[in-house]
């Protein structure tokens, strides 16, 4: 029987460097936040922490990112990021993330990313670990 798919929640404050001249969160800042959430989920819930990846030279690589911008975040907002492993197949996995403004729970951004594992330095795609399929497939 499969285990529940892993989830992770964190929060970040919108800093000056995250915004444009109007004080609105820039799209690159959202992508950085999504990347942080996904990296922490992988490390804490999937056994893919940075030292493990460095020693095995097996890295998750983005294949596709879809982002829907719903509402603007602004300078000083606290943003809650809720990420989850949404799907696991033999060759790829899907991460989904939603970003909410903490003060009013307004949905700001949704994202869906497809990833594969690549063995470096060869750059060779590899199948996902059989343990992942047994656990979450």
C-alpha cells in the first residue's frame, strides 16, 4: 500500500530585493520561493538533501514549470508556501506548490513542475528509485 504523498510548508517574508519599483513581487522571486520549497521537501521528506546529492551526483532536473499568477504579493507580505509531491512515475515526478498571503490567506500563485533525475557528470537521465514507486507510486 502506498504512503501519503509528502508535503512541506514554509513561509517567507517579501523583501525589497523580491519586488519591482512598485513594491510588487517580481516573477523571479516567486520562482526562487518555489525552488526553496521544493528543495526543502526533497531534503526533508524524500531523502534528497544537498550532501546526499553531492555524494551520489544524482540531481533532480526541471523539465517543465507552469506558473499561474493569481494576485500580487507586496513588499513586507509574509507568504506561506505549501508544496507537495503530486505524482511519481518511473521516469519523472511532479511537484505542486501554492503560495498564499499569510495575512488574508489570499492565493497568489500556483505552480506545477515536472522533474527527472540526472546522473552527473554524464548528464544521463535515470529512472526514479524503486523505493519511490513502492512508497508513492
